[in-house]
C-alpha cells in the first residue's frame, strides 16, 4: 500500500485511475486536474509515487517535473502522455521521469509499473511486517494476530502499516495526516484520533491504553509502542 498522487486533466480517466488504484491495489490516492494542484500537493504532503500527465491546462508535465526535481523532489514519477514519438519519451525521461506510459493504456499495466517503482526504495519493500504476534502483509493486504485474521479499513490499514514501518518513531498528528491521509477535508486531527481508536479496538488485546499497540506520547503525538518490531529477513 502506498500514497499515490495522480495529476490528470481528463475527469473520466481521473475517476478510473482513482477507483482502480484504491479498490484493486489498496493505495491511498489523491487526484488533481491541473499543475497548480500538483504544486500545492507536493508542497503540503509526501507521496510514494506520482502519476503525472504531460498535457495539463496550466503547466506542462515536463515543466512541473523539472521544477519538482530541481527543488529536491525524489518521489518516483510515471509520466502519462498521448505522445508516442521517441524524442518525446526521451524528453520526459530526461526531465526526471522514472517511467513513461503512452495513452491509451490498461489500468493493470499502470498498477504493475507502480508496484515496480515501489520495489526500489528499501523503506517500501513489500516484506511482511511484524510486531510481536501481529503480522501485516502489504502485498496481500492481510493483517493477523496470533494467526487470527483481522479486518481494517484501507485507511486504517495504511496508518498501522506506516507505524510498523517506522517502529518507535514519534509522529505528531499533523505529520501523520500529511503522510497517510488524503490532502482533503477529511484530513483532521479528530479523524486521526477516530482512526487510532478503531485500530486499537481491532488489534489490542484489551482496553488498557498502557499496553496498546499505538502509544500516546503526551504533548507530542503517537508511536508504535516499544516492543520487538522486526521485518522478515531478506532472502
């Protein structure tokens, strides 16, 4: 599961991409239809992959990508375009794109290319994560405790996955909203607190906050409680 930014000016394609990446791939997806939306989004939040259209109403994707890379942006970018000329492809890649997909394309192909990009950074390698007897498989979107399968919503699953990928690190509520939530009106501290309560209800052994998987750190934020958190060893 990853946080994906889609910047595409075709409303129908936006809906198709968002539905496919959310429902089939279990990603958190934000969609914007112009270049200014892209600039605002990458300034306010962090993403694991960006899907960027070449032709936008206010900026070109190449222009945006150059600006993003020159400002230090390192997020993998897939460029979408109707241009099939080899020179255009070279221009997109030379501007900082990690991959290039010509329209029309199959949604399954885009999903596969996103998975390929997500395998590159070590922090996003899709190994099963462990916390005591709690196991989370990002690929299968499966959560178990002591062998018993547990159910979380996609957003709650993403939040727990983020904690398990950053064991013992403390995050403020605002930082968690920026990293896990969509850049929309649902991104509120109260929404975050509700999500954490839902996670605790599912994964905790009892209602004792002193032993909860997610620990409140007074006046600072939240973290995964300090236990023996490990990842499966790399084969």
